[in-house]
């Protein structure tokens, strides 16, 4: 039995974690693999700025650095900007899979160009530039900027804990419209821009004439694939640190969690 740790990028309780874990229903997995979901101890409130992305890198890194010692066989990250992925790969020998890079590369197995659909900011009645910025570093690092036809937003706010629950009738038509605009932009594959959209994947796949990549379920299947093939990331690409500072990472997150709970 393979065990996979899924890192949730917010300090959720049981309900928030369960909403993320519900993404497993959209993928068929074998009987010999188990997924455990773990929230970070403390982290950003939202992924809408470079400030938040820095905190996310640190919190996800700390949440995963003991995974191999705990007996896990792989780690999946539950956020499209792949927070902490490179740092965790430098520490862990087991596979660490980020949904952002995985989505883009699988999209290019299915087509020639892809687009990303993501949230806007209806409170300010404008499209929020920070959301496209969330994806650009990953596209640049992977050398895939020219293969991304567009990043389109739909005018709906992100709810990181409750996801799209109860808003489907309002949100799904907007998502379909944004995806059709992506196809006009030249995309022949659509990548959902957040693991929080997992419930919309089947609906969009039914409504659209192109493949739809559902990032969370994709990482679970890829974990099963790479473990079955005996693969992991390259140690040449991701060198181990000469002086690991695990206790520093734990101390920082423990202090942050205390501050988040008590304000002291």
C-alpha cells in the first residue's frame, strides 16, 4: 500500500480539509494507494499577492519536510502555484508533485496550446491582476509562456474553504463563458486555475469541445503513476542542502500558529 500526503495550503479545520479531499471523487485510483490530507499550521488568508505566496512557500515546505520520515511515499501540493515544491524536492527523495506544472505539461500531451481560467474580483468590479501573476512564475520556470494562449478570469470571488459549494448555478455559466473565450484565444486545452474548482471539472468537460485539466485529481493520478514506475525527481535538478534547517522551519511555523490562535 502506497501512502501519499496531500498538503492543503491553509490552516483549515476538518470541514475545510474535507472540501479539498472531496476532489478524489473525480479520479479513478487503484486499491493500493492511500491519500492523507494535511493543512498547514499557519499561512496566508488568500493567494492574492506576493506577500501571500511567500508565506505559502514557507508553510507548505514546513508541512511536508517530515513526510518521508513519516513513511509517506509521495507528496502532492494542493495549490496551482506549486508552493514549496522545489524546496521540498531538495529535501525529500520521494516524489513531490505540484498541480501547476503537472497541469501545463499534461495539457501539452493533449494539445498544442492551453489556457488557464481563474477567479476575478467582483468586490472591486475589476479583474484582479494578481491572479494572472500567480501562474506566470511557474510558466516562466517551465519555459512554457509561449504555449499558454491566455489567462482568463471569471467575475467570481475565491472562497478557499467552502470552494464553489452552493454557488454552482451562478458560477458554472461564467466559467463556461471564460473557457470559450480561451478557445477563441487559441487554446485547445483548458487548465482549471485552482484546485478549489474541482467540482466544476466534469461540468466543463461536458460543455466544452476541448479537454479540461482538473489539477487536484491530476496530481493524485500522477502520484500513483510515478510510484508505479519507481520514479522521482532528479537529484541533479534539485540538490540537497549542505546544512538543512528543519528545526528553524518548524519553530517559525509553530510561532506563527501560536500567533494566529492567540494574537500573542
